[in-house]
C-alpha cells in the first residue's frame, strides 16, 4: 500500500492488535455463552429427570400420573420462566403435555437423545432436551422438556454487540494513538532526512545529529556519519589526486612543448636536434611511466589486476628484483647484504609481492648514499613472513612519514630534484599490501636512512 512510514507502522500495529483482540473477545464471548447455557441446561435436565418419574404407562398411552399437579400456578404462569413438558409415543404422536403449552407443541428431533439444543416455540427462543421413556428395555416414547431462553439470548446478544462496538472503537483509537507514537518515534529519522537533503557535494562536512538514546536509530545515524566521513575523505583524495596528476602531467607537457618551440625558432645542428629529441623522449617516458602507474593504482583501487595470482618463494622473488636492479646498484656502488633465515622457504603472492618489494628496493637504491650498505632481512615470526629493507640514505622527516604513502607525495621534493620519481611508488606499495592483507611499517631518521618493514 502507498502509505507513509508512520501510517504503515500504525497500520501493522493495528492489524496485529486486531487479531489479538479478536481472539480475546471471541474467547470471552464463547466462554460467557457456554457458562450461561450450561446453567440453563443443568436446570433443564433436572426438570426433565424429575418429571420422568411422574409418568404412567398404559397399553396404548403415556400420561402423567397426577394430572392435578399441572394445575399449579407455576406451570400455568408463562411469564414466570415456566418449564414446558411434553410426552410423545415412539411414533412421535402427542400423548400428553403440561397445561402451560396450551395449543402449542414442542418440536421433536429424534436424533437428539439426551442432548440440549435451541428451538423456537410460538416464535420465541427456547432451550430443549428430550429423553427416551423405556419399559423392559424397549422405548415406549419420549419426554420433551423445554424452558425459555429469551433472557439468556438477550444477554448474549447484548454482550456480542458491546464486544463488536468495543472492538471497532478500540481499533480506531489504537490506530490514531499508534500513529501519534510512530510519528514521535521517527522524529530522529525526519531530522536525518532533512540533514541528508541539505548535504551537497560542497558541504560534506555536515553531520547527522545523534539521538540521545543509543538504539537502532543511533546506530543508523552513526553509520551514516561514518559513511559521510569516508565519502568526504574520498572526495578530498580525489581532488588532491586530480590536482597532483594534472601537475605531474602538465610539467612534462610544458617542457616538451617548450623544447619543440625552441627547435622551430631557427635551424639547428644535427647534434642540437638529437639532444632536444632525447630530452623530449625523456619527458615522454616520464609521462608514460606516470600514466601507467596511475592506471595500476586504478586497477588496485578496484581490486582488479590482469595478473593471475600465484605463490612464489620470497627469496627467489627478491633475487630476481636485485638482479634486474643490478645496473642501478652498480652505478651507486651499493653493498647489498641479504639475510634470509631458514633458506627463505617462504611463499608469498607473486604479483602483489613483486609490486611491493620492487618499489621498496627501487626507493632504497634511489635514496641511498653512494657506496652505502643496503640490507634485506627475511624471517618468519609466528607464521608470518617479515621482510625488512634498510638503506643508509637521506631519510624521511618524522612529520612526513605518515604521508609518504599518499599519491604524488615526496618528502622535501624541492631539495632532491636530481632524484627521479613522481611520488606514486609507495602508493602502489600500500594498495598492493591492502589487496593481500599485508602490513607496512616505516622508520626513518633524516640523514641516516630508512627501514621499511613488510609483514606478509
């Protein structure tokens, strides 16, 4: 049904209450009716059994032994709740009856031996019972006894009408009361709705007011506020990412454009053309690397990679990475110390572990001082693989250590312009670690070096 939430609550509550009330009122009605008619049937059975001892049987007839007693006042006064008695033979023919029946006869139902049932006498309600009259094991006839049930029927009808009217009025009252209470209950939801309607892209800092009672509405409000915080944080990251990406791509494009414009101003020697082309290719490579890393980050954010994950020995993986970085290591004359416990028989997810370790080794090489040591320690602690990469280099300021995993962030970038990079490597490390449930820690002292620890 197209009802408001408040009206649906009231309607459902009313339906549930209606069912319960119907059962309770029905139980009350039938219990009262059963009690009233049980007392009436008891009196009726008593009268029938009492008069059955006053019957005289002859060869062809059944009659009352002392007819004079039926002339007493109580049998002749119909207004004083009289008892009607009637005798019939086995064929259903009238044999005798009490004087208060006058010209009327009681209905005979042969199938209802000893049972009580409702009937009509002269258009009025009566309660009747009929018992067989036996002689020598043979049924000679029946004694029918009846008593007026008008008063009882009247009481039952009044009770029924009162219950029906009460049922309707109580349900109507309950609907409006429950509707009012439901309206009071959803006030926090209305406040939340108004707050949500006010929230736009430019004012994500607004929050839903938390109710005083820590109930389901409180949990809903708190959950929505937490969602808003995550959305706001994601929007801020997106803005920062867009700004940084634009800057990172704009700079090589500006350099490339400037180089080409310089070449067009006048004719150059082949050596000058070659130099400028090499400079342009360097900028193109820089842009290409940045774009590839951005695409990789996007895939990691979506949990999608083109690589099928497989397990590989971390010792083998580290050896491959160091072998491919051999030229860079030799250029800076670094001393590599590889410490692997228990022969490094530890397996890690190949694709993501390679992204993590390759970027960390690349950074360690780039930021190490020349002829300094680079240590790699691999061990197993409590069923977890721990890999430490320690360099002796420029280090990271303490206030920057919490930001090094942000996109495009480079600590003291202006002071190290000679070191290539775009600040995306550690972002890839963090996203890859999150993808496989690994943890990363960083400890660094400016001027002394850094230690990155990965726990697989």
